[in-house]
C-alpha cells in the first residue's frame, strides 16, 4: 500500500514560480525513479522531468532550463521547482513513483495566466 500526494499547485502570472512537492508514504523500501508528468486541457499526459535514486535527472525539452527536479530519499519526497512559468505550462501535474512498481498521485493544478 503506497500513497502519493502532490501539493503546491496554484494560479500564477507568466514569469512567476511555483514549487511542487510529492510525498510518498506506505510500504516503501526505496524509490527507484521519481518523475513528474502533466496533462494540459484536451491533451494526453506528457513527461516533464525524472530523477533516479542516484540523482540523475532528465527533462522534457519544453521545460529544460526552467524546471528543476529534486528528491529527498530519506523522506521519500520529491520536488519540482518551476521558474519562468508560461501559459503553456498550465496543466494538472502528477507525481509518478517507481519502486519499480508504478504509483501515481491525484495531481495538482497549475494555472499560468498571461
């Protein structure tokens, strides 16, 4: 039984910043990959960023240089720092936890206004 909960979403103006958090709890020995996905209105869920247990990161081209993914292995927690936000970043953001079984959070809404 693993639970994943995102937080930190909200409404911001273009150019602003948000910090999303992902908290995993339950029967967890260690998390392999933690990742963030997003789903914009009318579109399919898309990869945003991922981080391995060793700290290796990967980003979608659309967020490279603006977003930073991090994790705290001891707390089973991850974060996504989002800077220079654009209206195109508007979406529901989901945390994916791989143990390597996959678990998803419920999502947190990020809305970027012009």
